[in-house]
C-alpha cells in the first residue's frame, strides 16, 4: 500500500473529507488530493501534520510499522503477537463473494484492531477481578 493509499484509507476511517484535511493543513484540496493519488509526496512537516490529524505515526504512513494505531501502554509482547496473528489470519477479505479493495481492507483491519484492544482490555480487567474478588472497584 502506498503513502497516498494509507492517507486516503485513514482519512476515510476518520470521516474527514479532502476539503477538511486540506483546510486543517493550510492548503487547497487539489494539493492534498495529489498526496492521496501519489502524484506528490508530502514534505516531512506536512507528513507529520497529516499523521497527527489521522491519529497515526509517520512510520505507518511510510509503511514502516506493523500496527496502524498506537498500542496501549498495558499491552504485553504476547498481546501484540495475538493482534498480529488475528490480523494476518484472513489474507484476503471477502463480502458477498467479492474481495475487499485495499482501501476497504485497511478500514476493516482498523476496525478489527480497535475491537481487539477493547476486548483485550476488558478480558484483562475481568481476569484481575476474578483473581482478587475481595478487591472492589468503583464504577
């Protein structure tokens, strides 16, 4: 997946339009569109701003890191391996017999990752409660 494809997928996942992104970056929509279409590569300062707006890292946008979202502080090495295994299991995703596009696949993986971390955190909290039933927590 190219830089432009990653930017487009993350922008769509966040619900931003090209106009909104361009406005936040202080440029016109055509310039921003050139980044998504891989006609131009954003300069480092702009790439950093794009990463901040899309809640990701520049490494992810450049294709240099495995995970799309920040890994929670509490995640162990095993948790990270579990996530990697889950995300790699369906090499190809289909809906109604039609393979997802790269953009749709990136969206689906992002949703799956979010659900994974939420479930993992709940499981850890439930495990702690089960191990120590005398420890009451406030709601």
